[in-house]
């Protein structure tokens, strides 16, 4: 499991809009430190005051990130040839309102983890053998995964190597499961099981995949909870 402080730093960096250093694949760990320097503070305070402000800012930033993280996020199994990661979160909307948001990844998948830099290019077909795909410039496209099973409003299962795993000789099965929590909330859990040949070993990439998928789960929660309720059906007389 990723260390809590490291996870807090990475999650808050993304929530705050900090760009990750590096090039190549967009499925990478963000290593920007969660710190402020006295040079970034408004002119005027002394160094001691600046340090105090920095400590308070760091404390509240970590509290914000902690309240936003999934309640469960873990690489539960790992070997040289594969891994399993599972994550869960509660969304404060009923299941029938969460499902249509899940079905539209362009509304919640982070653009930082697309090939086109634009989440609007993503789409998810709504039937078995459908595609979780992305449109690219000049008529190009990419298939991130293919749907194996879909049962509204409870489950979507798809197969594919997400991110850099597409270039490896692996099979990846991603399952999204939705369950009611009372009348007004939904528990969303996804499990991603990957097996095959991974150059460099699964140990190196599994925590990064787990981290990136945690970001997407937070995006789903934010989009679902901010979506307007469906219109009420017209009354009949």
C-alpha cells in the first residue's frame, strides 16, 4: 500500500492543479512536494511568521486531501507477473444518478491521463463488446478497454491494458461495481486485475496504476455529486 503521507501529497498536488514533472506516458507518479516557501508568501511577514503560515497551510492542505481520498485504496496482490488493486468510495447520490455519470467518462476522467489532453474525446459504449475509447487528432483513435459485461445500474466489466500497460503483454480486467447505501448514497468499488509479462516488473508500475485510478475515482465522485438531479416526470391528470 502506498504510504499515507506520500498519497496525501500526490493527491493534493493533483487536486491543486500542479503539473507532474516528466515526459512520455501520462500515467506517472507526481513528485511535486506539498510545500510552500517563504518566497511565495505575500511581502511583509517575517520569516517566523512565514514559517507559521506555511505550517498552517500544509496542515489544512493535508486535511483536505485526507477527506477527499477513497476510503479504501490498496494494491492487494502483487507478483513479478501481475497485480490486483481495489478501491472504494461513497458517493452522496443515489445509484440511479451515479450510473449515468459513470457511463460518461468524458465528464470525470482526468485529462492528465488521456492521450489527447482532452477528456471530451473519451467515450464508453453501452453494450458488451463496446469500447472505452478516445478520439485522437487527424482521425486517430485508441481503445483503452473493451466491455465484457454491463448490467445497469450495478456493474461494468471491461478488459484492457490501461496507460503504459497497453504496450505490455498483459491481460487486465477492470470491474466497476455499484451498491446502494441507503436511499441517497452509492458505494462504488473498482477492481483491476493485471497478469502477464511486464517489462521492469509489476512491482514498479502497480503503485502508480493504483494512484492514477484513485484520481479517477475522486473525479467520478466530484462529477456525480455536482450533477443536477434528473427532471421529474410530468404529472398526469
